[in-house]
């Protein structure tokens, strides 16, 4: 009897069993994440851009670069990853026809983009949004004359 249980356990403890299990779990993860990766990648690029421009802006203002700011960038990316993947879970589970993931990703990316624009303005003195308003007539009403 004990031999039977040990033999059964030995079959499931073999490396082939766990390789198959790991491959299946990885396939499920990849198939779920495939439609979300462009949004996660864009958020990652914007966080890196914000980090780089934030460091430049801090140097321009004469501030010391601290590890807390670098940690905040890592924390932001991790939270954005969680928010975007959770939005995809919500879309798949509850709202298949509603583009929840795209709306949430858009909000995340717009927030990071405006942070990046503020840092660029601090470093270069150029307000990109105001410059675009001048170049492209009718883009938005001129509220800030």
C-alpha cells in the first residue's frame, strides 16, 4: 500500500510533470497578457522618460538626487502594471465589449505624459503644450493668453 502511494507521488514529483505544469501555467499567463503588453510597455517607457526628465529637472533646480525618487518610479511602474492588468481582468470577466483596459491605460499614460512635459519645461524652459497650441490653430481654445 505504501509502495503504491510512493510510486504515485514519485510520478508527480518527476521533472517532466513539473515542466509540463510550468509550461501550461506560462502559456496561460502569456495568452492573457498578450493584449495588455502594448499598454504596459507604453506605461514603462513613459515612467522611464519621467524618471530621466525628473532627474534632469532636479539637477537644474539644484536638488539632490535621492534613492526615494528612484524607488517612486519603480513603485509607479509596479502599480501601473497592476492597474492595467486588473482592468484587463475586469474587462474579460465583466465587460467584454467595453474597452476598460484602453480607458485605464489612457488615463495612466496621460498622467505620465503631463508629468514628463512639466519636467521638460523645467529643464528647457519650453512649454510643449503651449507651443502645440500656437502651431496647430484650432487645437484648443486659447485660455492662457
